[in-house]
């Protein structure tokens, strides 16, 4: 669930970018970026926006892309066009 969904804001393309970032993170790290015992604690961790780096066996470029996708502020989060423009 993206931060804007937790705040009961409108769902949009940036929510999908957040979800894709979570999936890519989990594929690389073999764990979700945010983990908690209940929904309230999970929402708090998502709102804090703090997550561990993916394993260093992956490139710095992949790490930066994930960070772009998991930016807490949806206005600063990567768009589809931003991601498509990456080399």
C-alpha cells in the first residue's frame, strides 16, 4: 500500500510505481521493503519511508531505481516516463 493510499488520498499511477518498486525490491532482497506484525505497524513503517539497501550483489543503478520508485512523496516518485528514459 502506497503512502498516499494510507493517507486516504486518490489512487493514481504513482501508486502503481510504488507497488512495482516493492516487487522489484522483494525480488532482489528476498524480503519485502516494509515488514510488520500488523497493518497499523506496517502503515507506520511505510509512512516513515525507511528501508534497507538491497544486497550489494546488485548494482548501484538498480538500488537508485528502487529508491526512485519508493519515494514517500508521490510528486518526487518516478513516473513511467522517468523509468522508460533510464539507460
